[in-house]
C-alpha cells in the first residue's frame, strides 16, 4: 500500500496542465504593474520626504485652512448629491417599475441617456442655458450675473449626470423584489401603502444606502463639472487638477489625491460591508417577480408628472447642446451653421478616432483579463488568487482623478516610462474597467455548473481546453455586454485620462474641456453630440450585429 | 451494431483515505480505509445514504478529488497520480453535464476532438455510440431540445465513445421520473453487458442497485459495510444497517437456546425456529431479521397470537402492523386473490418462515 502526500498528487496533476501557469502570472503582472504600482508610487510621493517616511506633506496640506475648506466642500457636495439623487432615483424607479403609466420605454431611455454621456456635457448644457449668456437667464430674463457657478450649479449638474446610475440600481431592486412577499402582506390585509411601508421599503434599505454611496463616489470622482461650474466653490478633484496642471506642484497634488482617497475608500468598504450584511433583501433570487402595478389615478398622475419633468430637464440639456452645435454662437448669434460639426470632424478627428480605437482595445483587454481573473478566482485554487482579486478590484474605490494622477506620475519616470504613448491610456481605461470585467466574469462562470468543467476534464481536456471550448463560448454574451459597458465607461471619463493624454494621443473628453476653456462652445457642443451618437450606435448596433442569441442572453 | 471495445480492465482500490479540512488542523474523514476490487467487465454498485462518501470515491477515481492515502490500479497500472484528463475514465454525471452550446454530435465528439482524432473517424465513432444508445438521428439537436431520458443517453454515449478503461455513473437516473428510470436502467445494464466495460455505479436507490449490479457494496460513513451479490445483501445482511437500507425488516431480539449442525435453535417471540447461523452466535443474544414477506398471517388459533394495529393499503400489496406481546411486527401480503380480509383490531395468528430468518449478534446492532 503506497501512501501519497496530498501535495504530490495535486502538483503532479497540475504540472501537466500548463494553462494556469501562464494565465495566472500574466494576470498578476498586469494587476501589479498597472494597479498596485501606480497607487504605491502615489502614496510614496505623499508620504516620503527626502527618502524618509514623513507626514510633513500631508500635514502641511491639512494645516492649510483653504484645503480644509476644499475638503469640506467636497463632502458637502457629495452628501447633497447622494441624498437628493437617491430620492430622485427611487421615485423615478418606483414610477417605472410599479405605477401604471404610459410611455415607460421613452422615460427609461431618456433617464439612461446621461449614463452614456461624458458628465461634462451637463456643465456644457447648463452653461448654455443658465450661464452669463444663457438662453434662459440672459435671453428670457435678462439676467447678466448668474447663480449657476458654484454649489448650486454643481449639485444640479451632478444630479443629472449621476442620478441615472442610482435609478438603474433601484429599478433592478424594485423589479427583483420577490412579489410573493408583497402578495403575502396583501393577503394578510395590508393595503398598498402599508405593504410599501412595512415590507417593500425595509427590504430596499440596503439598496437605498448602496445608491447613496454610489452617488457619493461619483460626485467625488467628477472633475469636468467642478472645473467648468465650480466657480468659487472648489472641490478636491478640481483642486488637484489646479495644483498639478496650474502650479505644477506634484507633491502637493499627490498629497491632496491621497486625502481624497481616504473618504472614497471608507465609503467603498462601508458599502461592501453593508451589502454583505444585509443580503436578506432577496433580490433577483427565485420567487415571483410579477408585480401588480399601482392604478390609483392620483398616484399615476403624480408619477407621470414627475418622470415627465425629469425627462423634460434631460431633453432640455441635450436639445440645448444640439442647438449649440448647429448655431453660429449660442447666446449671441442663433443663425444655423454646419461649421461646428465640420470643425469637430476635421480638427478633432484625431481625438475621435483615438478614443474609438483605444476604447475598443482597452475594453477588449479588460473583458478578457476580467474573465481570466474571474476564472482563476472562481474555478481554481491557485494560492494568492484572492489578493489578486482584491487589488484588481481596488479601482472601484479610487476616484478617477486619483487613478489618472497616479498613472500620469508613476509612468512618467523609470522604471517604466509610458508618458505620451497609447499604452498608458489603454492601461488607464483597462484598469478602471477591470473590476466590472471580473464581476461579470464571475457572475457568468457561476451560472455554469461545475460538472461541465469536470465532464470536459474526464474526457481528456486540460483546463485550458476546457476554458476555450466549453466556458468561453458559454460566457461570450456576458463578455460582449461587458465590452460595451467598459467601452462606454472609457469614452465618457474625463478625470481618469486628463493626466495621461498627450499631443500624440488625444481623447474626446479632454478636447471638449479645452474647447470650452477657449470658449469654442459650438465646437464643444458638436463634438459632444458626435460622442453621444457614437456610443449610442455601439450600444444598440453591436447587439444587432451579433444576432439573436446575443440579445436573448442579454 | 458493434462498438470497438478495449479489453476490459480490472479495478483495484487499496486503502483509500480522504478527509475534508474543517478548520484549523481539524479534518473530517469522508472515506476511511476503503478497499474495493472489480473484476474485468464487472458491474458494481456503491449503495448508501447521502453523505456516506460514495460519490467521493467515484470522484476520486475520476481524479476530480484529491486524497491523502491509497492506491488505485487499473489492471496493474497505477492511475492515482495521473491528472484527470489522462485517466481515460468515463464519468456519467447526475445532471448529465451536457455542453448546452454544442449539438448532441459535438457533445459526443468532444473527447475525440480533444485527442485530435481525424474528423472522418469521429463521424463513424460518434454514430456508433449514438446508435448504441438509440439516438442515431439526434446528432444535430441541442441538448436543450431533448427529454431528460434522451439527455441521459447522450451522456452515456459521450462516455462510451472515449472507449474508457472504466465507466463511472454518479446517480445518473435520479433526475428521471420513476417509470423512465426503470426502463433506462435495464437499457443501461444490457449496454454494459454487451460492451463488457468495467463499471462502478453510485446510487442511494436500493432497487436500482439490486437490478443493475453483479455485486453491491453498501457504504456507511466512509466505509464499506458489506459487499456481495444482491441476493446475499438482501437475504443475509452483515449488519442491521445493511438490512434496513435495502428494504423493510423486522429486527426482533431473540435467544439462541441450542446449536447443532450449523443451525441455531432460536426463540423468537415464543416461536421456536431452526436457523442457519455461524457457530459464533451459539449461546448469545441475537437479533432475528425477518423481512415482512416472511411473516405469515394465519387464522386465529394457530401460531403466535397477534392483534392488527394498522393496515396500510399500497395497491398491489397491503402492509400490516401486528402487535405480538410487546413487539410490533410488520407483515405484507399480496392484495390480489385473498378471500380473507384483515381489518384493524382483528385477532390473528402469526408465524415466521424459518428459511427466511437471518441472525445477527445483538451486540453492535441496536434495534431501532
């Protein structure tokens, strides 16, 4: 009777199955170089003075009363946007999910429009409407100085930009909530309002908190709106930008970025704890999801009025941008002209093509890498896999400005210089999309019964062959959906790329920003319209191109 | 219809030990000192309740689970250290594990394509395998378009086409409805006999085990409790656990009063019986195991005096719970052709069929 040590059995077994040995180091290397290294580099810039660990830089930052004001401004803005946005999103989601109103597809479409647009468009639209030469403020009311710039303007711009993300989250919650729970309450004699109050809302509490934290973190990460609308209300992201681009004070900028990191990371882990603790909100599990719609006339009218007004505001934004794109000089000369579109398609053609190319490449990388990491996490027992997963997911917690700055600084000097290359932009895009790639990969793999892997193995396939022949074809729809999402995210971000673009490789969002800086509002508007159309085309075109089975799986 | 078959191989599992980690330094044994040998072409069933380790043994053979100690031999070649994809062991899963994105043909062809067999040969081999399970026309279908029974047969064809050294079945019939299960299991048995592949089948269903197997190994808590042909397992169970797992049984405490010529004289509830028994049981407290069908119900006055406490009508049979003194005995009679109807509360006589009584030492076999 031979006795075999446990390790020898497994190692010998895996020794002939090389896939993991190739995939794992490759994925780990990417994550270490492009996620861990820039962040460590940033931290060291903030905490190391003359080769020693020191709190001097951070201390100086915190001691400066102006910086403290900026910090509190950021928190105040985030909290306001979080609370108001969550309320808006919840009402909007409730109206769409539960109230019998006509035109739901239309309301849904317009509510999602901001999720596929660069947030900077909201600032653009607001300035055209309510700015010093705004259509409404100046033309209609003749007001010269406008209260748009500052806290109020920022709240409005961020609400329109980010409430749709919270709306999507709440919509899924309302739809996923087990209808039989509500039916049970109803059979026990509770009326509609009582069911909502005693059953539905308590179950939604984690979701509401999640939506609020989501809004908070988006507000933190926003750079475009604060730069254009901030006025005398500076926030951390715009302050970091000024520090780096305006004053070229890198240690100060890095220290500010680290300071912004603290609340962002806290918020992220609070959210994680919350969702893991309150998983009883049995969302999306079995049970019936056929909800009875509310048919109370008053409620229907109120819901219709509400979604109608929000949609009107959103349409006004986009309509104004379109108007700005086709008029000589919005606010001064309303004569129609194609010159802005022509300018956008000629002068900014490079930015458009670069955005498209780099976005596609990066989304491909993030989705494939995400699947491989998901595979390592969900299907193997490779040591250290959870650490890799953790690091790869960190960008979820880190505001885009901070990642962008960390990238710009870390790869601007040895050992790895990428400044001015396409690689640095692709990497910045990919790193920020990777967590979503992993998440959708894990979700897709968890849908596939493990016995399929085992069947494949017993029939002689290595894990690589199993991945290629069995798992990959089955997760392909999820992969494509992930690619579209990742592409949209890359195209619309400003904060993550503003520190890594270069004359060789320019992108659309920084171009819009600089056009607005120069006062070329018409060109900025035209370029904005083109970007939104491009994203819409990809989102709706790709599934159609790929045929029926993709849409079904979606 | 002929399938290429390799010479059937003998399987030998020696001293297999496996445990799961359940926290720091503590391990829960799932398979303990497991020994089992299968002759070439033999069909053996691992039978046991859920959690007894039978599926673990199967998965260990396929290489899907690691183990601490032991040796696995196919003929004289050790496969214990081979990675699963080099073992050539066909495994039919409980949920069939058909690849949903591949046609029936592609599912069956999978192992051949992995081995880079020429497409022309794949065509003939897949056709042969599908014909063997009666699905020769279903090649282009997707698994989702097949019934449960058909999916199950595709899974079998997929395992057969590998021309495996050993066929493993992990409760492959448990997802079929009762009628289909009976039909598929006899098909399975015929197929295995024709191909002559050595097969190990895991189930918790004693009917399945009885009807399919050359031998049954009854497992309990990671060990084999008894191994033998179905008749032996049923008629002469080694332990009360085995007796109860393969069917209903009356376990009556009894006294051996004499021993002569390989047979013991036993007093069971007052009836004296002569029962074949090993000499070790001489002069000891025993349990008399009597199957319900060996309990004979008679008109009052003959045999032991009993009173019917419960009647359970089961269609083809009727079951009776009869009180004899302090003991409650279960009897069963065919429902048809009986002029004498027995009702609750009836007094009647009870006798035990001497030839169908089996004795176990009372020690270690607590009656339940």
